[in-house]
C-alpha cells in the first residue's frame, strides 16, 4: 500500500524534476516545436526545378511549353542547351528537357531528351514516372484524345494518414523512453555518486520505498508530458486518432514500467551519468 515515506519521496522527485527548467524545455518544448512546424506545413512539395530547351518553333511545342509551365509540379527555366547543361552540372537544376526540332502533331513516337545526373538513382526513379505522367496528360490536352482506360480509385481504408499522424507516435515513444530511462538511471547514478542513497537508507525509509517513489513520480511526469503533446497534436494540429484512448494510456503505463526497469539496470551498472547516456543510446 502507498505509505507516507513513498508519498513524500514521490513529491520530492517531482519537485526535483520541476526545478530543472532546462531539461523541461528540451523534453517538452522541443517536441511541441517539432509538431508545430510539421503541423503548419500543409504537405505541399516544392516544385522541381527543370530546364527547358526549345529547338522547335511549332505551335505544338509552344502549347507544350505553356502546359508544362502552368503545372504546379515544375519550375521551368527556358534557355540555351549549353547554359542549362552548365546549370545542371553545377547543381542549379535537377533535370533538363530538350524539345527536338521535329516536334509536330503529325510526328509519332517523338523522343524528348532528358538530361539528368544518373548518379542520382533515387531521384531518377522518382522524377521519371512524374514526368511521364505529366507528358501523357499534356499530350491528351493538346491532341484532345480521350483515353481508352480510366483508373478509378476506391478508398477502402477507414481513415487517411497524414504526416503528423505518422510522426506523433514516434515522438511520444521517444519521449517515453527518454523520460523513463533518465528518471531512473540518471537519478540512481547521481544519488549514489553524491552519497544520498547511503544517507537515505539509514533512515526509516526502505529501498522499496525509494524505488516505488521514483516509479510513481516518473509515471506522473511521463503521463503529464505525453498528455500535453497528445492534446496539442489532437486539438491544435487536428491529428487523427483511431481506437480507444484508455488502451493508449495502458500501453504508455506498460512502456514506462519497462523502460524504468531498463533505467534501473543501467543505473546499477554505470558509474557516471555520461555512461548511462551512452548505454541508453546503444540500446
């Protein structure tokens, strides 16, 4: 049963935490800032900088350029091939499109040259389907051809996942691990180094009271901070929640107990707080 020594030690540990303003800032304000920055970003990607060389003077090429320029996916810079090649080599452009002289509506299977650094494998794999789809869309708008097939997308998911929904569980899990390990391992090492444990255990307070007090105090701190982060994301940033909130907090309580146990283990092995930090980072 929760006795008076445990209640007193719990109060002391919470007060110690609240006095450490710097640690509160880094453990609470920093995640709030990260969530705020992500929440303010609507997820729009920046347009891709591409160069355009127009070797044709046909109406088709002009219409093609107008359609490409009006697209939100690309930021088009039109210039000579030598100039754009130089910009591509210098890294000022990502790709360069070269329209051939023979570009005409009566010409079939016209090749539009794409200049790109092949060492950027991941970028090429990303940009090539986008360009192919954009060119196909522009071709249909110019020629007026109706596509034979149309892909109809049916969403069978019960919810949509935004980036803030993806990021929030990771931040909460990292905070849980960090606060739990720091609240047990760091404190044990510091109290042992300063001789507080020796003086504490000559009092009527038992070792089990010390451990229970740390567990309860850290549980209150973790639940409080995670509740602030979760409420900020849920009510300010419109994060989506699916499931039961009681299940969420049940998992948080289990997580706190697990990582507090790890913190106690690291604290019993380490000689300094720096060693606890290194062991926790390795884990």
